[in-house]
C-alpha cells in the first residue's frame, strides 16, 4: 500500500495538535477519517508513529523521525503547486538583512528555493537587530530586509507583511490549564513564566500585558527559543509565543501543547522592508516577487 498526501497531512496535523479531535477541527474533516488515515499509515510504514493516551497523541521516536520527512514532503508539494516564478537568467547580488527569529525559523527554506530558481543571484545575508536594520536600509548599506514588520517604526521604510503568525500559550503536554474551558492572561499570571527576550519579544509581551490588571510571574528571561521550549515541555513554566517558532516537542522528546487565549494577543507579522521610494534593481524585484507568490501577494503599505 502506498502513502498518500492526505495521510501525510493528517499525520502532521495530529502531531502538531496532539489530539485527533483538534486535528479534525483544524482540517475540517471527521475524526474517523484521521484515525483511519493514521492507522493505514502506520500499517504501511510498519511501526507505531504515536502513543495513544487519554491526554492525546504523543509521537514515538519513529514518529518524530517521520515528522521531519513529512514536513519536507509538504514543503515540496506546496512549492510545485503555488510557485510560478520562471527560472531565468536574473543575476547580480543582493544584500539582505534579517533578524534572529527570521533567520532561524523562516528564511532557510526560502533561501534554498531562491538558490535553485535563480542560481546566478548572489544573496548576502546579514543578521542584525531591528534598529540596526532600519538604519542600514536608510543609509543604503542593505538592499532589503526580512524582519518582524510588526516591530518596524520608521516611516521612511516601506514594509510588506507576508505572514501573520498567531501567538498562543505554550504549556507542557499534561498541564492542568489544558483542562480549563477558557484560559486568559489572568490564569497565565498565576503560572511561572518563561520570557523570551530576542527580537523585542519581551517588549511586545509587556505591551499586551499592560492592557490587563495582571502581570506575568517571570522566572527566567532568555534569548534562546530552545531554552523556552525545553523548560515549558519539562513543566517548569509557560510562555506565549508565535506559531512560527512552534515545534511541538523539545530536544528531550517531550511534547508541548498550545492554548488559544481568550484575551487579545497580537500576531507576529513577518515580512519585507526596504527604503521608501527606493529604485528596485532586478535582484530586488526577483526577491520580492518570489515572496509575493509564495505567500499569495500580500498587500503593500
């Protein structure tokens, strides 16, 4: 029996959601369809991909290995079905500045695709914080930037948002808050909180916390997403982070669950930036066109 694309999609959704019921809601299909697809998939590969329990679905070691291949398959299918930029002879160099989060969790896959489509395009990538990127764009040291557009302040820059990544509460897979019908910042304030500081995450968090009478009980401030991931998965605290940096298990193999908060928490917007009224070179046009097509032509502001 061959593996179907549908089985791959259902497997990934179940692994990310941790429950068949939530995966069914996310995919708008029946629970029985997902259950059958996963059983057939396990029969085909010859190993158990999940450990079933009353709390949900936990990936086995084989399941975690399969997950990496599944992500690769989904990415390849998305590429061939959505990207229509022709492979042409565009050549030249492009200096692109990017922030830590973007380089770590967003850009690598896209840079690889750009390299394959445009082998003569030389992209020089530089990691900087937002303030340095804004200054560098205005002084023409960098042609374009990929960063958190929700953080950009300078009116002399143009931005184009590609992705709005929802922020949710991260908790350990068996955390008591998962049993609550509704969770807001009030309930979160009673928990030990792991505060990510990189890319102005702490500043952003304090802006939406300041609109409530509650405050996070911060037990650790760290610039490491992996430290947050491990501590949350190990039950040492909770965190509110975006789906873009979410991986549903820690390096130790423990799963992270997520909760949609009832309070308004802004999404993390990721996109392009350049100097307003800049004259676009062919490499700049190719770079922007690639991302516009990959993310279905976002609006410019």
